[in-house]
């Protein structure tokens, strides 16, 4: 009996380590996609896009981003507080338009990315003032993202939905309200422009100060460590090479920078 308990505990610990490695900052809690659809992205998202009767208007979110986010991704949270009703109105719009499997993958990705970013901003607004999103209890594991009759966490939205859609560039598009995160774009993601927008997000982040890239050494954002398996099955040099003019050597050493969790607030 004692031997069985020990084996069970060891198996549980191995499982926890696996989940922590695979899902980065999150524990096993809150990773439930609630059955929401996840179509697969296959190659260039600018190809084979078709207009859908389920097309969703993201212009309200786009206007808020243009007003309160600068070109460097710094956010005027006080401004969002003043227009909180408009932000909540957009989230209500998304909640009522429950995605279905017949949406094109571009439509689903744009919906989920905007949903994640808008709810993250709303989370900061509800808890403002604060110095970091990590000052909030359970920001990624608490179910507060409403879609139809379901509620899920930001962690579930990222790990159980977006990461399942075979599009690693989502890591450069979703924003965790922190200085070391890929910047929050001051435009909404839209299905018809998604390929262009994701390419710009990936190129901009990889070539930002969050990464230092030379031929022989990569000093990378911890995003590449936490989600390593999402990028060319862990071959980070191969993934990054097309986004930089530097020809990275096959034996280049890889290290990771410290992550700055301070709020990405506009001064």
C-alpha cells in the first residue's frame, strides 16, 4: 500500500513538472477550453481567407486602441477607465457572438486574440492602480472571460484554445500588460489583415530590445523558453532566422533574459 502511494505521488510530481514546462507560468488549474472551437492554421493566413456571414465588427476595440495605446505599446489605463463603458460594451459584443467551428481560422484567431487583449486591459482597469498584473490574485487562472454561457480563464484561452491552433505567432500578439510582453498593438486584429498583422508582431518583437541576437549567441525573451516547443518544435534558431538579417549559426548558444513584470503603462 505504501509503495503504491509513493508511486502515485511520484507520477503526480512528474505530471506537474510536465505541465509547468509545457504551459510556462501556469499550473494545471484553469486550463479548460470549455469546448470552444479551435481550427488549425496551415501556412500563410492571407491565403484562402473568405468572407463569413459570422463576420464580427472589431472597430469599437480598434478605436479604443488608437486612442489609448501608443506606437510602442504603452497603455493609458486612466484613459481606458474614462471609457470603461465602451470597453465593457465591446466585451459584451464578443460574449454574445459565440464562435463556431464553421468560422474560418482567421476569424477565430482574430476573435480570440482581441478577446484576450481586451479582457487583459479590462482586468487592469478593474484593479487599477497597481504596479504589476501579478499583484492581482489569479489573473490567468480565474474564470472571468465570458463567451455565451461559458466562462473561462485567460490561461485557458491561451493554452487550451490559441496554442492549439498551430500558429506560434499568437505569442507575439497577445499581451499580458507587462513591460517584457510583446507590445499591445494599437489596432484590432482582423481576419482579412491577420497574416500581415501577425508577421509585423513577430518581426517587431524578435528585433526589439527584448531579444539580443548575434551569429553565435541568442539572448532571448523568456517567452521562447516558456513556449519553446511551439516554435519549430523547439528549434529556436530555425524559427528566428527568417525574422532577422543576421545569419544565426547552427551552434549558437542560447540564454534567456530576465522578465520585467512591471505594468506597461504610458508615462
